[in-house]
C-alpha cells in the first residue's frame, strides 16, 4: 500500500525522516513525506526535500517553556489545542497543494509529551479526515519516565521502571508535564484518528543510554516496523509475486477506523543466499535452501515478532485483530511455515480477525516477520502515565 507521511513536532519530523530512510528504492511505499515544526533546526536536520519542510507558528518555548511557564502543563497544551486549528490549516495548505492524495492512507507521526506535535495533531487529523476519504493513522511515541523529573538523574524512576542514572548529558529537556500532555492528546484523538500506533520510548531505552542517544535508534526501529507492515504485502516485487497479497483494505480491516490502539512487532533473521555467499547478486533457488532451515527461520521470526518486544508492550491475548507479514528471499518463504505462522498468531491473540501475507524480496538477505496487533486492551504503560499525571 502507499502511505503519505506527515511528521509534526520534533519527534514527528525525525520519525517521518526515519520512515523515509527505511523505504527501499526498489519497493517504494511512500507517496510523499512532509515535516512541520516550530523549530527550524529540526526541519533542517531531516533529509526531507526543502519543499516538503515547513516551519509554522512560534516555538512553544517562547511562550514560557514547554509547560507555558505557569507550572501547569495542562494549561499549556490546552493553549496549543486552541491554536491547533490554525496550524492544521497551515499544514493542509502545504499538503493539500494536490487536490487529492495518491496515497491509500495518511500516517501522522508525533511524539506525545510535548506541546507542538501533541497540540497540533488532533486538529490536523480532524482536518485530514474532513478533507480526504483515506484513513488517517497516527504513529505516536510515549515519553520515558526520566523526562517527568525536572531534576533528571537524581531520583528513582516511576512505577517500577528501572532508572538508569545516566541522563545527565541528555540534551532532551525535562518535561514534568509530559504524562498530562500525553493523556490530553490521546483523549482528543479518540474518535478522530482511524487508528493509533503507540511506540513506548521507555521500553526501547537501553540501560545507560540517554534519551538523545536512544532516539535515532528508536526511530529506526519504529520505521522498520512501519515499513514491514505497510509496505510488506506488496504484490509484485520484480520477478517474484506474493502468494497472498495484503493491500490497503486488509490493513484497514485489521486496524479498523475507530481509533483502536495498535502495537507493531518485527523480527528478522539473516539467511544465506547465493548473493550473500558469492556476492554475485544471483537469485537463490528452492534447491539451494534446506526446507527444515527455511521452516525454522520462518517459525523463529514469527514467534519473535509476536512474543518479542513490540512497539508497546501488551498481552497479545488482549488484541482483537492481527496481521502477519512474512518476507524474505522467495526460496526461503516456506508456504506451510507461513500458514502455520498465521495459526500461531490466531492462537496467540485469541481474536476473531487474522490476516496474513507474504512479501518476497528477491534481493533480501533476511527472513522477516512484521506483526500488527490491533484493538489492544488495557496497557500497563498507559496506566503508569495516568498515575504519573495524577501524581502531579
Ligand atoms: N522516539 C522518539 N521520541 C522522541 C524524539 N524526540 C522527542 N521524542 C519524544 O517525544 C516527546 C515530545 O518531544 P518533541 O516532539 O520534541 O516535542 P514537540 O512536539 O516538538 O513539542 P515542544 O518541544 O513542547 O514544542 C518527548 O517528550 C520525547 O518523549 C525522537 O526523535 N524519537
């Protein structure tokens, strides 16, 4: 399927940039990528073409810091929501230069916790929904615990998350109001966004890593997950055709249109191909691949994508619907193992709707699985953010 990506705010711009970088030249899945921020530097640091970068409004810092200078983050984000309509119109003026979008869906990327992205995105999603017929999905990061603490690095983290006392050289500002902002934006997105993919920064931080150090790696992880599921089931891939194609309507069926929360999973395993062995770029044939090895590779990546670390943790059983894409060099895509993988997903989520597809990658050197779990139930992380907001 084809996506139009719109990044808003610092994190939103960097995520959009990372998704653009994850796009394969031979299998494009992006019609366009736009980035919008109050901060010129953020925009310049992306590799998005200048015509698609746009600076709008005043930096929120100029209003007295990320919480508006009044110590009450909720008031600051409310002010940004009020400005949201105007900002959404600015965005639409740029994005809507073409009367209709060639994309199958929009993906709005944003980091929740701040005010620029989180303050604009509800109005932007509403405007896009009113203007276009395509679904509008949101990819939203959740802040890490240490951001809530104005004296970062001195005390313990929240709600059982182990704190690594190394945030001192972090260039990310403390955001005591972040949890409040997250909840306010999510509340507004409810009923507006077609679906909301969550990415939990706390879970993707490595011990001893600063937020600034983690962010490029986290963005690459998120972009890989997005590319696997949104570009994954493309039907034609040079000389290889998928046995089971998943298209935009399949993705829509799984993620729904009612602001369901979504988590993404991804796993890959390097496999030997003729090209990796001899560097000749020759295709691997079925005869070269041991069936047991191919089955094992597919089983392994499917299991890890479902049970391993996903964009946000939740019990797979709490999901209503699921999508599985298995990709790699065609000779490695064992059909029976892929069908078994779908059954594994069905059993794991105990839900009613499962779809699956395969994604042949003649030039690929890994077997991979991308998983979408949609309609995910109560999430511990959101509960923790609620507690953090209440504690303020
Ligand atoms: N994964 C990821 N998260 C980020 C990145 N940058 C910031 N974040 C997260 O996103 C949240 C919001 O940060 P920004 O996107 O910079 O904020 P903003 O929307 O520009 O808003 P203001 O800074 O308040 O004007 C932060 O609290 C972090 O949790 C990034 O590059 N990657």
